C-alpha cells in the first residue's frame, strides 16, 4: 500500500470502529435496560424500538450512496454522522420508550456505510482493496468483542441514557476523523460514465451474493443481544440449570450456520468478484 492508501484505510476503518462501537455498546443491554422506561413492558414496542434502526438504515443506504456520487463522499459522510449523533443524543434524553424509538430511528437515518465504503474504494487500487476492506472488517469485529465486555459495566455505571450519549460523542469524533484524518476524495470528472442502478440489480452474481447476505443477517445479528425474560423459553428443560437456552436464539444460530453454508455454495459457482476469473 502507498502512504495515502494506508492513511485512507486506517482513517475510514476508525470511522467504522467509532460508529459501530457506539452501536454495539447499546446492543447487548438494550432489551434489558429499555424495560425500565415507561412503556417498556410492551414487547411489540420494545422490539420496534430495537429494530427501527435497521429499518431506516436499510431504506436510506441507497439514497445516501447516490447522494455521495452527486455531492461528494466526505460531505455525505459528515452529514450522516451528524444525523447519527443527533439521534443518539435524542435517545439519551428520552424519558419513555416512544422517545427511544424516535431516537433509534434517527440514528438509522445516518446511513453512511455505503458512502464510507465507496470512499475507501475510490482511494485504493484494485490490488490492495481487499486488504483495506479486511482492515475495516477487523475493526468492526474488534469493536463487537470490546463492546460485549464494556457494555454491562458501562450500563451499570451510566445507564442506557449514558450509553447513547457515549455513542453520540463517538460519532462526533468520527466527524473529526473524516474531516482532518481521511485523505481528500478524488475529483470526479464531469463526463465520467456512471453505473446505473438497474444494471446492478440485474447482475446475477451480485444478486446471489446480496441475497445470501440479506438472508444471513436477520438470523445472525439479533443473537448479539439477550432476549427479554418474556421472550425466553427453555429448549431442553431437563438439562437447563437455571440458564435459559432461548428458542429464538437457538433457531437463529442454527439458521445462521445453514445460511452461511448456502451463501458460500451459491457464490462459489462463479468467481464474479475477481476480474481475472
């Protein structure tokens, strides 16, 4: 890697790390801590407050990515991180579950993952891009592991509101990193050809991969948080010794393994991600 590529990889991986650390700190304790808020005894509202982040995130990924093509990567990333920080502080100030729901939805509206990944692709060559993406993935995995250790201790010290406030401050730190730490994005040529959305959606190899990841995530991500007691049922009562082996999490874990094997099988039929194949 060139110095610019190393700087781009490190700075953009740190943006992912700061943003995901804030999210992951909330994830393991949200279902338990949110029950202490007024309205927290409603399992439907509790599940909606937890999942609305992913809904708004999914709906706005494409618009944010298209906006970054038009208005510039850094501008859109800064805007998304500010929206994410605003949602975090709004959730920190919430006094009931409805306020948490609004804050979580605003958090998801800061959908900058596509723009950050696109900027990383712009700043790295084809032959080193896999290394750069691997650094991003490693930073996310490391933050997930760190959050599992820190989240219970921080929740006991500052509560769920404090965790959201920490998330907002980490997002603002990410804004500083993207402004002063990341290299300048390459200037786009006025007459440069742009890909069309329908061409991407019709690409058979990409669609196989996208569908595999789409099916995989609903089963893998929810297992990062504990089920509330009213969702929990023991799978094997005879061998359960006070600990609840939760049926939904057991089913998701089995499905995760099955989907992972299926994704590997369908994507290995054709090497569509490597131009040399």
